C-alpha cells in the first residue's frame, strides 16, 4: 500500500488527494494542514466580508468528506521537519508520518506590516476575514467610517472594493503603483484616475506609515500628513515560507523549484499550487503562478505523476480582478522583467491592452477595462503565436 502525504490542505492539496483516491482505492492518504478549517474558497472571502454570502457557503468540503474518502486529515497541525532520505514528516504534535510520495502545497503567506494594533487587517485566510468583519461592524456601529488601504496588489484591490461596498471614506497608500511588475505607468494611471473618480484618495509614497493610537488604530502619519483611519487593510504582497524545505535539501528560488511534471530535485517529493516555481511549458520558462485555477489543475496533474504516470503540466492561466467596477485581467506570463517587448495597443476611455512578447512570441497579456479579447489572447498564447 502506497503512503501519500500532503503538506497543505488548500485547493491544490485537497484536489490532489481527491484525484489520488480516485486512482488508488487502497492507498494511505494524509493531509497536514495548519488551519483548523476544512477546505474553503479563498476566492469567495471578499463576498463573505461584505456579507453577500454566509460563512457556511465558503466551505468546499466538510470534515465528514475526509473520513468518507479515508483521508487522514491533521488539522491545526504544522509540518516542522521533512526527512527526504528516511521519508517521513515530523509534525508539531510530535508525530512522524512516513511517506512513499510527498506533495507540498503550502501556498503563500501575506507580507505583514509589523504593527499589530487593533484595526490592522489582512485578507488571506478565513481567520483574517472574520477579524475584518468584526472591525467593519464596529466601525459602522460607532460611525467611524474613515479607513485606509496599503498596497497595489490583488488583495489590496479586494480590500478597496470591500470598503467601497460599505461606503467608507477610503485613502489608498501606494508604494509602487498598481501591479507595477506587470502594468505600464499609463495603465496604472487609468486605475488611479478611476479610483479617484469614485471618491477615494491616493497617496503615493515609499515611506512606511506610522500608525497612531494606543491599542486601537486611530490614524496614520505619512509624508507629514495625518490621516484618520480606524481600519487599515494591508495588501502588500505575498511570500513563500521556504526554510522547512531548504533544510530538507529541496531546491528553492522564488518558490520550490520543479520541472514540468511538478517534481522537485528530491526523489518522490512533488510540489503544486502557489508555492511551486515550475517549468511553465505554455510560456517557456520556470515561474510562480499564484491563482486558484492554476492550483486546481496542478493538483490534478501532480496526482497522476505521484501515481507514476508522466503527465506534463501545461496551462495558460489567467486571473481577473475588479477595482471599483473596473475590470482587470492578466493572462499567461505578464512579467515585464522577462519580456523582450511589451506592446501597449489600446489606451482610451479607461481601456488598455498590453501584450507581452518574448523573442516575438506572445506569452502574456494584461487587459484593463475591456476584457472582450480574453479568450482570443489565451488561445494565441497557447498556440505560441508569433506577432510581427
């Protein structure tokens, strides 16, 4: 009987476990998950924050599902050591869980601001969102409707949308623009102008704001200005925690390094989801692709490879965001650093289209305002279309 162990109980890990059980009815399957909750949708957290859906609607699996499928689920437990030679994982409970094949799907952690005053909020986990809802309820009850958002990331966009939903007086603090590693200054300007047209204020500064108030946030000081705020939503990026894996001899870069089969350098150890820096055949380079669909599809493919099949992962992934009603879509590889050319082909009426080329081949696209070409561009990237 093969023993499969999965570190990380998010969408990539649970999808892989589900596929493994379909492929092998007798295998031992264990999931080590540091959160207490069964699998829930992180994509739906913003709708939960605004009470558009209730808490129960978030959950994609119930505790009974794990038992029904004979999957041992270690919740609220962390992996603290991986022995790649003797093939076991040591947990925070002091257990040693043996494996024949190991899968790592630990995802990414939020970058923290470093000040834990009440009023500082994040939006990565269910616990984060519960806390944010409490802060919003308190702000509404007391009539303190001045808030701020720090960052220009996807999470920052969601926080802006949440505060806009509640009609809060919102200030956005930008250190490097919106999606500055992908979007041109012109496209970022469209987003800034749109936000300001919605009544929000923007302060651009490299300075880290000073948080005022004793135990509870009262405001921010930045560039000599004082900004009242009882909530600060922080969206300043994500990072992988790689020390556990490095200590096990697993090669890491921006994430855990893997080939197109999602294999690491260590035999019988695989990786999938946001923490994977995998060989992306669709764009021809190794990269991290941190989005929900990518995690699901990698979970399915990695299960095949853990069973001994050789299935290369190839998918043109994309993700979309709404910024105060304005749509933004990223398709494929939108890293300006790795593009040999970026063509901005449309720029009018809050609409922009940027095409990312590498040696004349389309590898990515960013769309602002008008997403009608999303499927067309996805197909062009998949077909490795040359653009003259």
